[in-house]
């Protein structure tokens, strides 16, 4: 694969998986970027499962597609001062901005 940022990269996986799989925890150097894990760290972990495995209670489910979407994602440009004001109001600023636009519509719709 040829990519401007990475150059010419091989299409094959060149990892020696036999060596990787043979590593033990003692072989891994742990530091701030690669801390050692405990049993408790893995209590909430989950992996992808096949459709048959999804029926077990141990599988963490993700939210599905919204069946009745009420909002539409769009790209809009606002003045910096307007965005700064709403962002300064804290978490939920987009909802407050949406509500302000709804209020404006109520007042300006015949």
C-alpha cells in the first residue's frame, strides 16, 4: 500500500506471532506507558463475539441504530463569539443552543 504519510508499506503482516504468543508477563518491560495489569483491570473487559455468542449474558452489548432519528448531523459555521458563549455554559451546550434556536423559531414563525 502506498501512502504519502507512511510511504510504501507491505501488504503482508510481518509480525512473528509465534514469538509474540510465546512471551510471558516477565518478558514484557512495564513502565508508565505499559503498566502491568491485574485481574481487576479485566473485570469489565469485553471482546467482539460471533452472533451465536451474543445471546449469553456475559457479552457487553452496544447501542444499536436509532430507529426513529430525531436529529440530523450537519456541518454548520457559527461566529466564534456565539460558540464561545454556548461552550462557556458547560456540558450540554449543544442542547441549549438547539433549544435557543427552537425558541427563536416559535417567536418568528407565522
